[in-house]
């Protein structure tokens, strides 16, 4: 299926002359769990706010379900189908848990009471407590409940696991996976927790300085990217011009370490053709990919 | 549901507005002079009326920024939740603005009805019709002040909005005084010395001016709400 | 059959899942005709992306190791029983090779690297052979 739920093209946005987005291209296929990664200030929240119609891009194009979020009537159509968890996880301080559930329910004809009951129990939410009296973790959980029970086709989650303990993180991730599997919901989430992205995402985009530096299938990425260690038995050859794809080369003693983003086979062959070289290959974690790409950018 | 949210948001302020409205009345009641006759305290009635017309300010809100009586943690960040609802910003604005005004009008409606009880002297000098006209006048005139609050609430937080509006209105008031505005344009005197309490007729011209100015301000506020980035 | 995946190992999750299913078949934990968990169940149990499970199942189907029956799930292919016998034979070969290598005083890591290097060389050889031929 070649349908993209979220699509941006050349998205640009500046605040007081400071570029937050510098031509961002993003394509989120329907049914995927899409991890959106980047350092603080890389442009994640700006992107998400643009997708929610809270900000208007200076130039470029953003589409959600093929509609423009900044447009008032399209914006309403989009928000009917989107569950959004904002970065701050703040809700009305004058409402109780039960009140905000009741309040939100009124806006969504497809509201899922079955899921609501399930999450109230699973997340152990105190229904009669006022929102300011909730712990940060409980507020995050409540926000997820409110986003999911809308009967949304797309969840846009800005750091959803912020403030959750490891058990709650696992519960939340499991629910997200179940939603993607049984309801076909697309999940677009930003996170600093690379391990949770690695666990549930099938697609990943790493954003840095407002542009996408790496994007694609996480499994393909892990196949494409590799770390090579070349050890020389004898004299180290000088001035090796490594083949295309050797992004980062580090030399120490008679050992060269190469971080390759593509063309691993070519680089391995080149290394093996050098006199006295033995080559070892190591798989690369998402964390390494993140650190290397953000560093080299 | 938006009405419900608006009610939860404003009920504390409504209480405050009620206190502000009746506090001076109750204070003045103990002054013996008040029982003398309406002519003797016309000046004070004028001041009070002006004071009452700005009560609605406290209830002004544009429906985007979350408000409560007391500023609480995370107050404005929760506006992202409001903006994630499938509702146009115009509807958010219209609902909240209308609700605040209805509440203000309800509080102010208590004033003319309570006055004859508070000031027995009034019973002899004004009819119910006059009291109704008087109420209508300051409701209509207060739309200007309420709308100033609305415009400011689109980008200022609650407390700042209230203070800024007050300062603006006081500047307008002293401006109107020093410029000697003709009575037909002077919204301030329409609730004071030219109010139905003393003239026994509705001040149509300043009421028209008030509604026109309020309409312009409301349109401005709604434009800001629709166009603003959050 | 219990699967244990390590998301942060660097090895793609679908590859890990494929290897564990293959391993299950090789050790006899999974037998021809056995039903594998549904995609949804496996995704929820392992807290992993359903699309990743689909990918693993598809590739295994492509290799002829499992069969995907529409509507009823995934089953271990009948043809694996022959394959399992071959693997068990191969295990013996590998076992004796490892024993000999450790007799030579090589450590576990060294043996692993030797195997990996040989495989890499072999693969490179096959590739360059293809290119030249």
C-alpha cells in the first residue's frame, strides 16, 4: 500500500530569524509505527505543531490524510481523526479525571468506551482526582487514554513515555503495538528513548537542524549500517581512499574503525584487498546510528 | 461541552466578580448620607456605575488560553489540549466570549434589582422601568470594556489581561474627560450623569457607539484567534 | 515456544525472530505442522511492531520454512523435517570442528571470529566470482 498518512515537503519555519525547520521531507506510511528522533531543538516539536495546525510553515507543504492542517476546515477534519499528546502533558487544572474524559468524549462520535474502561483499569487512574493532583506519570497515561479513545486513525505523540516508570512504559508500548496490529492505527511519535523506538518502531526519521538526516525502515537501516574493524598484521597503509559509504573513519594504532552507512560489501572488499588486513563486522544499534549521523551532520 | 468547560473555568471568577460588584454597595449602605436622596449621591452613583461596567472584564476570555481564578501550574500549556479538539478556533472563541458575557450580564442584572433594597431612598425616586433601562444601558456600554478584555485575552494571560484592560480603560476615561467628548459619544457619562437614573431616557447615541466599537473589537479578537500560532 | 528478542542488539528484529524460529525448528522445539503465534499475539507478547513480525513470517515463507494460510495463521512447513535432519548432521560436523579448535587452545571469541571471517570471505568470493563471470 502506497498511502502516506503524513507527508511534508520542503517544510521551512523560522522563529525570529532562527530556522527551526529547514526543508523537512517526511513520509509516514499508513499502518506504521514511526519513530521521530532528534536532539532537543532539532525541530521535532515544531514539526508536530505544524502537523496539528498550531503553527503555519513559512514555506513548503504539510499534509495529514492529504489535507492541509493550517486550513481551518481541513484542520477540523484532521483533528477528528487524530489523537495528539502534546509535549507538556498539561490538562485543565479545574477538571477531574472523570470530568475530562466526559468532556472529551462529547467531541468524538467514534469514542471508544471499551478502550476507556480498559485503560482506566490498566493504568490505575483515579477517576475522581483533580488533574493537578495527579503524578506526572498518571498525567501522561491520562493523556494517552484521551488520545487513543477518540477512535483515532493516527496518533501523534510528542514524547508519550515522558515521566513513566519502566513498567508503565512497557504497558504503554504494548498497547501501542496492539493498536497498530488490531486497529491498523498509524502511530507517529517522538522520543528521546532510543530503546523504546528501537523496540516498537518499524520506521524511523532522525531530524537534525530542521532536516531529516536519516529516514527509512529501521530493519533496513540496521542491515545497511555497519561498523567495520580492520586490523593490519603488518604496516598500516597510508592514505587509503575509502569507498563511498564509509562515513566515519577512526584510526588507532594498527586498527581502523569504519562506520559505514551503505555499501558495506564494497568497503569490506576494499579492506580485504589491502595487504595483511583482517576485517570484522559489527551490527550497529539505533543509538550508534543516531550518534554518528547527528555528529557528522 | 465547550459551555461546560467555560463554566468550570469561570465559576470562580464569577464569584469574584459578584464580590467586586457588591462590596462597594454594601460599604456605602452604612453611610447615612445615602438615605438623604438621590440627588445628593448622584456623583457616587456615577462612579459606581462606571465601576460596575468594568466588572465584565474579569470574565472576558477568548477560549484558547486556559483560565482559572488562581494561576496554576501548566495552565496555558493545556491550551494545546483545547486546540487538539475537532472544533474551529472561531467556535472556541464565540462560545467562551458569549458565556463570559452572559455571566457578566447576570451579575450586573442583580445590581438594579438589589438597589431599592439597599438604598430605600431609591424606592421613591425611580420606577422599575428606569432601573431596567439603567441596567440595559450599562450592559450595552460595558460591551466595549468587555471587548477590550477579549482582544487582550487572545495573547495575554489572565492576570495581565485584567490589569492591562483596567489601565487602558482608565486612560480612556481620563481621555474622555479631558477632551470634553460630546455626550452622544461619551460611553462613560452614559452610565454616569447621563444615565437613565437621572435622565429617565435611554442614551441611544453612546449605546450605539459602544456596540459599534465592541463589534470592531470582537472582530479583531476573532481574527487574532484564527490567525495566531500557538 | 518462547522467543526472546533484544531490540538494541543491532541485529534487525525480524532477523532475530527468523533466527529463533529457525533455531526452534533445528532443536525440535518446533515441529512440522506446528502452528506459530498469530502476528498480533506475537507482536503484543514481544512488544514489537506487527509489521516486523509480518516481515519475518513472509521471509520465512519465502524460504519455505513456514506456510502462511490465509485467515488461520502460520504453520511450520512439512518440508522442514528433512531440513532438520540435515541440520542435525551439520551440527555434528560443527561440534567436532569446535572441539578440535579448542584443543588447539583457541578461545570462544577467536573461534567465532574465524567462522565469521571465513563466511565473509566466502561471500566476498562468491560475489566477485559473479561479477567477473
